[in-house]
C-alpha cells in the first residue's frame, strides 16, 4: 500500500512555448492562457548544455509584455548564474536551473531568490534526487523532474520518472517543504493522472498542447486533473 502522494497544491497546466509557432508566439501564448493554462513555460537552451539554441531573456520579456502571464523560465544552459538577473529583469516569476549545469547550486538558488523570483532545480533523468537536493531544501520553491532528456520537444515519456516524482514528493514532505513539483517531457492527458497521484502539481506540456486544438487539449488535461483532485 503506497501512501497518498497527492500534492497539497492545486495542479497547474503550464504550456511549453517550445511547441508553439515561434513566428506567432504572442497569439499562441494568449490562446493557451485563455483556454485555462495557469502560466507559460519558457525553455531556454544555449547550444552548450543541450545542443539546440532557442531564445533568451528579451523574447521572454516581449511575451510577458504582450500577455501579462506568469512565466517560468527553464534554463537549460551552462553557468546559469550569468543569466539569472536577465531573466528576473525580464519579468519571469520563476527560474529553474539544472543541477548538472553548475557546481554552485546553493549560491545560484540564493541569487534567484534575492532577485525576487521563485527558485527551482531541474534534474535530468540520470540525476539522483535525494543526494542532489537534500542540502538545498530550504532554498527550493520548485523541483523539476525531467521525464525526457532535455533539448527537444515531442519525445517519449521516460517511465522511470514516476519513481523519481514519488521520491521528490516524499523528500518535500519530510522537510515540510511547500515547494512545487513540476514534470516536463512527454507529459500528456494519458499520463497526467498517474503523475499527479505520484505527487506532481505542475504539468508542463508542449506537443500535447500545441499539436492540434489547443482548447480541446487543455480541456483534456483539466479533465484528468479534476478526476484526481476532485475525487
Ligand atoms: C525539453 C523541454 C520541454 C519540452 C517538452 O527539453 O524542457 O519543456 O518543451 O515538450 P513535450 O511536451 O513535447 O515533451
Ligand atoms: Zn522545459
């Protein structure tokens, strides 16, 4: 018998703009927000930590200016300390850095908090949970469990991620932490309920939202959320 892992927070849907039309970012962002998304997930890639390059703080600022959205910047970049202030000034409310991208996790999380943003740590599929997070727990507002290898949208969900989500949920509970637990990569309405039951409370989705009908896709996610949280 596994204990109830469901988060104390209401579950949020966060569309990843990586799957939007880059020539139409403002309207694509607004469409998802109007359909009920809580905010927007901005995937920042530098061509170093991961091979692709996406966009930077100026683009995030422009999207915030036109939508007024709550934006979560997922920095898939080396040396994130050099970029944190730019994303905070751009208006991102949450900044998540990769544990694998800096030897100075504790310091950079402190920088993010000092800049007035929520501080998050993302873990690649091969990165252990407890060993990586236990000494920075008081600095965490968010843990992001990658359920694909970062760098590209549209990949297949890595099932082992579910166990990591449970492990984070237990760790947060044991520290009495109210940090958010985000999952990113291959998240769809088909695995949403299972992820929430394991403790996820922020569902990031790119292709499952922007492929096809955005309104219908967000409604399909909301139905799964309600089936668990209202049960
Ligand atoms: C992957 C990014 C994800 C990506 C998810 O490196 O961090 O946010 O956009 O895309 P899907 O939902 O298509 O797997
Ligand atoms: Zn992401």
